[in-house]
């Protein structure tokens, strides 16, 4: 007898040693109540919680209903969702315990029940629904363009020839009033001579000869009107020669002028643009246009300067939609003092939409959207989760507005929810699949 007692003790020590090599999944209340802990702890009476290991049989993880003896286990189903059931506890080929199906499950159709140890293994995380103001950012791509109000051309209103070119390269910066080229025009020479003669004659005519004075004044006024129509002053130049000047500060974007060129009235010789302010013409999708308003802030980034962001404001929303891309042009104006932004650069615009009223929100990850339905998993306590259809409104800042389905304070699953949703769908399918079999296992 003494030998047998020693042998039993040795076997017990070996079993305890083998168990100690495997870390427990969780710790359970020593009285069998549905209280669990991820770390060792004691109950109110000072008794240590009992460790539960991964190799423990299915019956070693008591369920709340088993402990109370209220619900009966009908059968055990395959943990991987295969159409395989068993009337007794068993493991599959990978050593996973079959999951018990209780008689009370039919009373909670659609509710997913998961053991506490399984919840920890899946990494299930929850967060309470709360009210907040959603700030939405709209992203759109576009190109840098010239400010159309800061473009000027040099196009003489008279015929002539270029006698000397002063600004002779495209891209050259110029200041307002700076000479660009010297030109000669026969009509300019004639107008200058008429004005000079009429002005001199008016000074020599006797004050009593009113008719002659009136005629000379008329000739002088006609010459002045011709100068005004040409946009020049009669005091500029002489002998039919004139210096064309820059109308604005800017960069020469286009140059047609060359030495000796003959030009007709209205021919463009220079095109000058002020690049201190530029536009970004962004293509905003049709469904986002309702959130875009003039005056909103916009952040612009370009691939040429990945570490730099430019600030601008929405100035105008163009009235037409591109029928191929279903986008509309949105003009963003922004300063460009160092001329870093070049025309036709590709740009990305991030427009900050106005904040609306406070609404019920959950994290984006809490919403399972299959296209046909939108579902959130609501925690019901004691390892139970309810897949609940929801109606989602606007999104932004990592949160989604919930218009119907979830109330403030209710906890929704934000991590591993797709696994629980799959479990819910599987449970519904198995209930239909195994309904005729509930009395079959013998």
C-alpha cells in the first residue's frame, strides 16, 4: 500500500510538472462561477483562481449555464465551422475543442456567445458609442495653374518694327514700367508730328483769330485722342520711336519679339504672369461636392516638395461636371512668394469640411460594411455579442456617424469583429443545418 501511495504521488508530480510547462489560457473562479481573469488572482474568500490550460478537455471550461444547471447541451459542433457534430465532447484534427450548442441558444437567435478565453485569444476590443463632432477631410488631385487675374500681354495697338530688344529671354523676371523693347511705327511718327505742329501753331496764333485757334486745338485734340487709343503718352519717344514697357511685375512666360520683327496692330509680343499667387484646380468627386464651400481651408502638397505643405483657401466651385470622371473643378488660391510652385505641377488638395452638430459615433472599424448591409457588433455581457444592423451617416477623423441601430453608451466591438461576424453567420447557418439533428445524436 505504501508503495502504491508513493507511485501515485510521483505520477501526480509528473502531471503537475507537465502542466506547468504550458502557460494557462486564463484563470477561473474556484467556485465555478462565470468570473475569469487573464492573470493569477484570488476571490473574496482568499482562494486562488484555477488556471485553465489549452489542453484541458471541453468540459474543463464550465459555462455559466452548465454551472447553474439550467440549460442542456444538445450537441457539440466543429470549431472551424465544418458541418460536423458530436454528441460528446471531442477535439478536431488540430486539437481544438468542439463548441457546445445549448438548448437555450434557440431563445437568443443571432446572439454570438464566446468563452472568455476565446475572447482573449481573438483579441476582441470594445469601445462605447459616444457623441462627437465629425470633421471630414476631402482629398482631391489637381494641377497648379496661373492666376488668370495676374496675366498681362504686351500687344501694341499700332503697326511697326522692333528696332532693339531689351528683354530677350523667356522666364526673365521684369518689373512694372521696365523697358522691354524699342519699336518704330510710321503711324506713331505721323501722330507725333501732328501733335507737335498743332501745339506750336496754337502758341503762335493771335488771340483775336479765334477760328484759327479753334482749328489748331482740334488737330491737337485728335492727335491726343490717337495717343490715348494706343495707350501711350505723346511725351514718350520721338521720331516715331517708342519703348514698350512691362505692364505688371512678373515673369515673361511667352516671347514672340525678336530684333527686326515687323508686327501688326494687336500682335502679342510678350506674355507676362505674376506668380506670387497661383491656383490649384482640383478635381473633386461628385459625391463630395456637397461638403465643399468657398472660404474653406485647404492644404496643398506636391511631389516636388514632399516635406512641405502649402496653405490656401477654396475660392470657387466651377459650375460644370465632367461626365467621364464625374468630378468638378474646385479652385484653391494660395500665395507663392518664393515661386516654388510651377504651373502644371501635379498637386494634392486636402479640403477641411465644416464641422456639423454633435452626433452618435463609433470608430470606423466597428462598422462591418458588405455593401448590402451595415452591421455593428454590440456587447451584451458575459461573452455575448449581438450583430445589429445600423444606418451610417458621414465619416471623418476615424469615426462614423450612427443614425440608427446603436445608442450612446452601448459598447461595440472595434477589434476582431469580422471574426465574430463570421461566427454569427456560421451560427445561423448551423442552426438551420442541425435543426433536424437535435434529437438524432445517440
